[in-house]
C-alpha cells in the first residue's frame, strides 16, 4: 500500500512541475502580447446591403475608405461621419462625400476622415445619412470599420 501512495505522489509531483512550467510560459506570452486576440482579428468594413466599403486604409491620423453605391439609384449625401471607439465623430471630406453631393449608382467615392490619433488597432462606427433619388425621406445607414493602423 505504501508503494502505491509513493508512486502516485511522485507522478503528481513530476507532472505538476511540468504543468506549472507550461502555465508560466503561457502567462509570459500573454503578458507580452503574443497571444493578444486583436492581432488575429481580420480587418473589415461593413455597412447595410447596397452600400459597400471594401477599400479602406487606416493610418496614424487619417482614415480613407471607398464608399460604393449599389442601391440601383443615385444617392444624395446628407452627412457622413466616423466615430472612433472612445472618441468623437469626425466628418468626411473628399470627392462626393460632403453634404448635398451625389454618389451615382454603381460609383465609388473616396472619403477621407482626418484629425484623429490612431494607434495599433482602429475600431469605429460609420454613420451615413443619405436620400435616394426621387425620394424626400432621408435614411441613416450605420456600420463598423475595424482595421490595423498602417
């Protein structure tokens, strides 16, 4: 009986130390950011169906994105803003992205948002206020932009 107890204790001690070393290694990797989940998340830009933002680039102070009209009709821009997580809204500038400009059906307009400080990973909310051609009511499309800062 004594030998079984001693064998069990030696087994637990041997593998206990091995498990402890593995846990310390995992802790060190997590502490230094190697296992940070944000590093593995893909970049994406999503809006409502009919509006695309497939092309985008985020730098330390500027966000640029191509906004594609796929609604089948021209759109009049009433407002386009990007709100970084924990920041304040920034209004778009650029060809056809300013209020009262038109984005033709099937066209892509390059919109620029500047005056932000982006570090590491960027996450923001896009708010696009528009009116369809021939309509009087305005619509608001919201989406998200997640990207690594280049």
